[in-house]
C-alpha cells in the first residue's frame, strides 16, 4: 500500500488592523481571540504532524493559538519545531498593498477580478500575478511532499496559497481556482498518494471546512 501524505491546510486568523486595506505580503498581525474556533481546530487536526507556516506573522500567530488551544505542537512558536516557508506566503500585490479594497475596482478598471484582486495572469505594479504565486507554491508543495512522505502536515498559510494547492491537487485552471472561497480559520484537506490513487496522486477530502 502506498504512503499517504496528508496536507491539512488552515487559513490564518482574520486580520483586523488593516482598516479595510489590501495587505498581501504586508506583515500584519491577526486576531486570535476566537477561542472556540481554535479549540475546534485543535480537535480536528492530527496530534503528530509536521508544522509549517509562511514567513508572515499572521500564520505563525495562528499556529501558536492552535497549540494553546490544546493540540500538541511546537512550543515556542516561532521556534525550532516549526518550518517557516517563504514560498508559501500570500501573493505580493505590490503598490496595491495599503490601498482600500473598495478603491481597487476603480483604480484597476478592466484589471479587476470578481472574486480576487486581479485576473490570474495580471501582476500588480511591483508585485506578482496569481499564476506566479502558483508556480512558487506548487514547487514548495512537491518538495515538502517528498521530504515528509507518509506524514501529516499542518500548513497554516493564506487564501491564495491554499487556492494554489487546489490547483496542484485538482488540475484547476488558475482563473477557476480564484472562484474557490477560502475563509479565515477554514480547513482544506488534500491527501497525496505516492503511487497514485484511482489514476491520480491526489484526493480532495475537504475544502473550506469551517472549524465548527
């Protein structure tokens, strides 16, 4: 029987200090006051896992809150028991970072996207496109899936990062992936089978599951 590597993707807790402004790779803290949600995640997630976040503090603050809620994990966070992967960071929105979300449709005109900040192939000035995000994220997923084959991986990351993971698992077109909703503190579970599974190496177990 082939080894199964289980990815447990959690989107970080809400960012409430941005005053309605686009933050992307701006390193802002998150609100970790929802104790019930963190307790529910601590019940859902595996007890023996590799812990990974991006290099942005809202992800490792979220991971720390899950551990405080009762799930065995690295302590302290950040610390030596936590892998921080810059390749799993959110999309860099360049000069759009710091602009109010309500102002972006007017500033972008035809470059605005119904569910995201721009069409998949459009890079904001000084930033990266969603397609470029997907390339770096999928590269990291493939590397880490080999490195931790057969393990549970708890990856606390970002909405754009998790959509990129769905592209890797499901073969979605980038524009299609942008239509997938990924809520704060939601769980997306993607299992990788080393020798394939029903002709495909990935199985999608859950997408955007609320913690309670």
